[in-house]
């Protein structure tokens, strides 16, 4: 796995909250996966991202197959090849070999309920255009939101190949990888364990989540990632947030030119940061080393880069969340 802009510390060097998150990842998921290692330079983001992923995707009684379908479908809508491949492998781990290969091909599941779930998840990329709401349980809805955030982090900070040379695109490799993780994937996870890492001070959970731990985890991530906006000035933040509202998840045809037009009239000190945040929200793979080099002239720390990307990612994710209708849950 290649990190695009920096190489995080190895897992064995982790201490404090980062080490605690890595222990849970080893116990319940795929270990300290590259996504979480990239976030480790900002422990508050690592912790909140894992808490949401755990409580939404892994814990509780909702169908894990349904949730993996949602993770895959949202990832496809966001053009995150890395995440599609990872969750196809996890569908194999759950014994859903035929379904996994349909998803890998970009097809529509044969079972009508699965097809409807995939269509709903893909529509969430442009929630206002799709009149997006959620008739599903908080775990399923939270999974969709978790992957709107994670897809953007992954596409910004990691190369797109899950395994060297892209070998995960061979069905035999996907199936073998699934068997390797089958025991962990199928084991039940008790809700709430991820919340113990968060500490106190989380704002009220959103109405769509009811009293599920997913709501507390989502509120924690929204708060932690939203603080990355403090790296930008007021006008820059308003530009990012207004653009997310009016563009409603569309994929820019030429992301670099699109972002350049939007930042043209901003104060010079905020242009490159706003550009990175906008690209993180809409086309994170289009963030280039030149953008990062300019940002590092004033913000040399890896943590500030990750916090800025997370701000763009959560702004786009919360646009999806704000369109949810609690009455339909």
C-alpha cells in the first residue's frame, strides 16, 4: 500500500488512544488498515472514524450483508475503487460469493430487496436530486454516512490499489482474502464498545439515529472533522459549505479547473486550503502533490493536511445526513 503524501508511523509505535483503536481493529476488523493508519496522525479523527465504522458497519443486529452492500454501493457512487474492492472481499468473507462478484462487476443484485438497498445507497451521493431519505435502521443509514466520509479520506490519502499490482481484482484473490477474514467478519460485535474511546463532550446525536450508539459516533465524527475548518478563514469555510449545498454531490468534469474557478476571489492565504477542502468533498483523488506542497508552506504538519481533508469530507457527508427525514426511520 502506498500513501500519497506521507507515510504514517508503523502500528507497533502507537501509544495512547491510537494503540487502543488499533487493538479494537485487530480484534474486530482487518487490523490497523491503511485508512486508519493514515488518520493516526490526528488521533481525534482516528478514534471517531473507527467508532462510527464499528457501531454502524460491524455491531448490532442489522444484517451485516446488507451493510456491506451499502458500503460497496456508496463507494461505487463515490468512485472509491479501494473501498469497493475491500468490501467485495468482505462479502466473500460472509459467504456471499455470488453477490460479491455481482458487486465487483458493478451489476445489480438479483434479489429485489438487495437491488433496492443498492439503489438507495448509490442515490445518496446526490441526496437532494434523489429526494434521499432512509427507511432503514440506524446501523444501515450510519454505514452509508460512514462510507461517504471514509471514501473521501481514502481517495485523497491512499493509492487506489488495495493489494500490490491490483491483484484483488482477480476473483480467486478476492475469494481467498474473504476466507482469510471469515471468522472475524462473522463474529457478533456488541454495540457500544467503540464509544468508550470517545471520552466526553459529544454533542447531541442526530434525530435519524434514535438512541442507537451510531448517533453518538456520528456526532463525534462530525464534531472532530468539522474542527478542521478552523484551518481556513470564514469566507473560505462559507465557500466550501455553500458549494457542497448547491452542487449536491455532482462529479466535476474537470476537478482542477472547477476548483480553481471557485477559489479565484478568495484571500491568497486561503486559496490552496480551500482548493484541497473542495476537492476532498467532490473529487478527492484529484488532490495533487503540488496542492499539498503549497499547503505545507504554511502548515507543515501531516496532521493539518489530514484535518483539512477531513473537513472537506465531513462537509460533504453531513450534506447527505441533513437530508434525512427522521419521520421515515
